[in-house]
C-alpha cells in the first residue's frame, strides 16, 4: 500500500480503512505511517471514525490510536497471563518442539509424542549421552533416519544443539523469563539421567571424544588434562607456522582460552 501511495506514476488521494484499529494498534506505528502518507499528499479516512486534517480530527485520531494500543496491550497481557498459568499447571504454552505434537489438553497434558519423530529424537539422546560420538556425527545419523522439522526441513547444527539442551524432552517446562520451572504433565521422551549426561557433555563437564581422538598419539593428554582456570578438558591440535607445524594443548572454552601450551 505504501509503495502504491508514494509512487508518482499512480497518484493516490485517500487511503480508506474500515476503522483505525484495522489500520494500526500501535500509536508509534500509526504516527509513522500517517507521516509517510502526508509527505506524499495522501489523506487517511475511516468509515467508522470522524477523522480529518483539522485539529479536532487529528485529536480524535490520536485518541483512537491510544485506545487501540491499550486494548491490544491488555489482550496481550491476558494472553501472557493465561500462558504462564498453563505452564505452572504443567502444560507447554508454546508450539510443540520437534518430536511432540500439540493437542487439546487431556488430563492436563497438551503435548503427545510424535509417532514419527519421537523415536529418532530418543535415539539422538541415546547416542550422544554415551560420549563417544561427536554432535555432528549424531546429527548425520538422525538425519539419515529421516528426522525433519514439522515443515519438512533438515535440522541445522544450531537447531540440533538447542534440541539437545531443551529440558522439555525430559519432561520439564523451564521458562527463565517467567521464573517458571515445573514438571510437565506430558510424557517425557528421555529420562533425566541420559538428559543430564548430555548436558554435562555439552557444557564440557563430561568427556566426549571419538576413538580416534582418544587414542591420538600426538596428544595423549587431550581431554584428560584440564584448564586450571575453568576446569574444561583441554583439546590438542597442530598449528602451521611460517616454517613448520607446532603442537599445542588449548582450553576449548570459548569464554576462557586461558591455556595455550606448546
């Protein structure tokens, strides 16, 4: 609409809306759009409200905008309160994560395992909790097994990591911004023990290496020696210098990097 209104090839005189609540429910947004229209010589009219360019018309326009935003904010507040209340009762208040399906609340539960995706997600936690497979290799395995999002897309590495960290899979609803931590009324896909092992691996508290990495003769102390500052297991790698290659042990914690030992 704005493209058409600001085009000099097809001059527009008026924009007519049914009522201002359909035009905008935010005072700032309404002011910005009306300013854009004014610069192009386009006037706003409402079927249900008496607004024009007179001082009284502008005043009424602003009054309607303020009321519409108040009404919208109040609805959003009621919606948020309802979602928070549902969470404290063990119901998941958002769109179901991969592996679950939203259903009308049944005996308090509003999530059920997705019969196609849930077994693959259980396999992902099972493989990663053992500690001898990398996150990338587990992702390749579950992708080969057919795991996709609800829209049919493959999981990205970032989405997969968020999935592994999501406590909903072990039956907990945790929403930090609402200070909510409640046991869900729905069926968990994994038990807490393997879920906690996965969290330890992700945070570096538990060793996770492949057989090749564990037995690499170049770096016998890799993952066994730990950073003296953050206690993260060290990694080892070769660095290429100007004339040669040099072996280093390093702290792999991105927020630390206190250790870099030849």
